[in-house]
């Protein structure tokens, strides 16, 4: 079987850091859920500019890959996979615009709409399948998150506890048919019974695309928050443990664990369930907030840049999406990949 590697990652964070006070000191800011484990506020996060798009962020995030691997190599990718947490346009994903900006002509181009906060894992699996079953040799996978500076800064939404948690950013991965930093295995689960449990709410009851004055928000209730906490606490350790079983290691053998980062409670509970010390479970929550799908590649890029990943380390990237309708983890044996 062809060996596929996560050869490199890169990232981009827009603008200057935005302090928690942008939300907590906003007139009318609610306190009802501020101390709930789901909504403990990170000190900082980044926001996209008013005219900044998902394609803008991907274009900027890819530049370090171009510098390290050469423009011709990146422009020659066979596969382009793009996940945008908040699409810029209805009907149209960011993929074709990304291809235009970067001068790509991929045989495979997919805008991935599902898998949310764990979509990087989902896209690694898709890229691996394409690269092992076709003539394709290289893939570019992109996670863009732009909801924090757009959706969550609306005047009424900004008051809510949910608004202070997200941050914006973009992470990209370069996947190749090589043995440089091999993808050892991927575990994914699509859990249909939880589909539809993540909801949107508007005060006037309209459909999100219908005109109106009320502002769209995530439909959190005490009951739905409890469900998400229970499912998230269980799902991520389950997929990581199953992945470890399949590759023949214990969870305690993981050198570097990187997960999505909805809040500090999940981060603590996941590493405790996997019996890992905090220094092996890396995150950027306090600096960047909940980056949704971009958290995995952004945090990995920061870890590589700061020397927190050593040659030969067993890395596991994992997470869950939405209210639990997807969970996944991927194991990679890291062997550098940066000049």
C-alpha cells in the first residue's frame, strides 16, 4: 500500500489579539452562562477584518508552504480540500477561489461541508484515500474559520456568553505520497443519531436566509450544553483509544496530542482520560480561543515552530464536531519535513 505523509503544515492568524474585555465589558453582556465550563472566556483571540474572506486567509496561510517547498510544487497539487466554518457565499465554497488565487489546477477539488471542528482529520483521511487509490501524489488541505469576527461580533450576539469563546484563523496541511512523516492510521465516526442536535436560533423564528431584524446565534440551552459536554468527554478519548489499539500502542505512548479546543474543561478531561500529562497535550486556547476546524493545523504549526515536536514523535490529532455527529483521530510519526 502506498505510504502517505502529513509532510508539512502552515497557518495564518488575522489582525491583532482581541482581549476578553471586548465581550465581557460590552454593554448588556450576560453573566448567566459565563462561569459554565463550556463558556470560560479565553484571554485572547483574533478576528478577521471586515473585508477578509476565507480565501484570503487560505492564501496567506499557504505562503510558508510555498517558501519551504517552492511555488511550482504547491501549484502542482493534485488534490485540494477546503473546509470553511462560515462560508462567504451561499451555494459556493471557497475551493475554486483558492485554486484561482494560488494558480492551482487540481484534478480533485472538494469543499468539505461536514466534520466541523474535526474536519482536518476528515480531510487527511479523504486525501489519504485519494492518494492511495489514484495517480494523485500531493494534496493541500485547508481549514478556514472566520465566524468570530463576523457572526459573534453582531451587536446582540456579542452580549452572549457563547460569543467570547471563538477566534478566527486558518491552518493548512500538505499531504504527499512519501514516507517522510507517515500517516499511520485514521479513525473516524459519523454519528447520525446526533445529527440536528446543533441548532440555530433567531428571536423571530425566521429561517436563517429570510430577511428580518433578529440576529442569528447558536441555539444553546442548559439541556443541549449538558449533552454536548457528555458526548465530547466520551467521543474524543474513544476514537483516540481505538486508533491507538489499531496501531498497537497505548494512549500513554502518545508523544504529542493535539485536539480541537472548545474549552479548557474538554482539554483537561481528554488528557486525563488518555492518561497524558498536560505538557504532551498541546493547545492554543488561551491565545486564540476556539478555532473550530482550524485549531488542529494552527496548533500543530505553532508546536512545530516552537520545537515542541521532536523527530520520531508519535503525534495524534483528534476531535469531535458540532453536537457530536462526527469524531475522528489520526496518528502520524513525525520526522521533520521543514527545511
